[in-house]
């Protein structure tokens, strides 16, 4: 009698399947929705932000009586900056006051930033808090506070310089810019080695010589960046300028605001396009200066934001 041994039943393999095998056996998961939803949302945000600017640029080439009424394509609107005295004077006032305010803000902000970086003490946090207060205070609050102050100085105390429209605009536009320049210069010098200035003092250089030949060259990229940012911020200062300006010194943003009563004309868009190009050029110069100084893209973006 032949005994046939039964084949043992197959036992499960205790070895887990390889990841490749598991991925093949398992049904494919649906594509992550964030892969296309987030880029789409970002694109919509950018369109929402920049589409109005694009519309202004397009309508700046409109040759017609009103901005919203397209007539035909042309460059006649850009000639208004030369041919129309009101437009020309408003642009010149903005450029003049913006340049003077940038120089004033750069001078005061540079000294404040150097002082905070090179003479640390208990006063620095308090001073930074005051600068932060200036930065976060709404412009309408600054305007309401500044107007009676300059009127008191100019009319009640008889200091005639405060009755000048250019002086008022420079003061109003430089308040916020001083804080920005102080932040930028301080951040620049804090990251640099102070022993270079100490070595200059060890070589019997006078403090003024050390400042002129060592400290200022080290801070120069931040100083130039602060100057350009101050200039661009002064060009679009509307709220404070509308409060403190006097007759005969109307800056361009206030002129545009007053033009809303009679209807926007194509030259408003044309000159605004020129101002936009000027602002972007200044910001590009800021980025170029900081990049040549060795700042990273994150540092440049932080500087652009006033941090």
C-alpha cells in the first residue's frame, strides 16, 4: 500500500511586501487638490491686485475727453505733463518735495540708525518702540495731528517758515521715511563687525574721520536704499499732503484726488503711468544696490517692506 503524503497548505509569507509592490497593489490615491488650487488662488490674487494698474496703463493711451470713454489710441495724453501748467506744476511739486523729504529723512534716519547700532543701551528699545509707533500709526491720525501743529507754529507763534507749502509737505512726507531709514541702517550695521571702527580708533583716527571713512562707507548701501525708498514713499503720500498743503503747492496725488470731482481725464492716467515707471525704477535701483552689497533675496524683500 502506497502512502501519498499530502502537500502542506501554503503558509503566508511573513515578509512584508516591498513599497513598489504595495504601490502597485493599492489603488492610486486621488491627486492632491492643493497642487492646483493654491497656484490658481495665487494667480487670482495677483490678477486682483495688478489688473487695475494694467487698466490705468492701457487707458493712458486713450485720446479722448474722459478716461472711461475710449476714443482712439495715441500719445497725446503724455504731452499734458508739459503742455498743461496745472499738471506740470503738480508733478514738479511732488518731485521737489519728495526729493527734499528723502534727503532730510536719509540724513536723520542714518544718524539714528548708526546711533542704535553702535551705542547700545536701555534707550534703544524705547527708541525702537517710538519708531514702530510712527510706522503703525494711520496716516489720517498723523495728518490730523500735524495740521494744527504747523498752523500753531506758523500763525500763532509767527514762525513764517511753517506757512510755506513746501516746508509743510516736506515735514509731513519725511515723518514715516525717517523711521524706515533708521530701521534699514541699523539692520545693516548690526550685522557688520564693529572692530573695523575700533581699529580705526586704535590708529589714532578722530571720531569724525572714522565716521567718514569707515562707518559711512559700511552703511552706504543701506543709506542709498533708504533714500530711494523715502523718495518713492513721498511721491504717493496723499492723506498727509491733502491736510498740510497750501494753495500754490498742490502735489500730484492731491491734484488727482481733486480731479475726481470733474471726472478723470486721460492725462491723469498718463502721468500716473510715468510716476509708476519712476517708482519701479527707484525700487529696482534699491534691489540692485542691496544685491551688490551682498544681501540675499530675503534681505532685499525685507528691506522693500521697510523691515
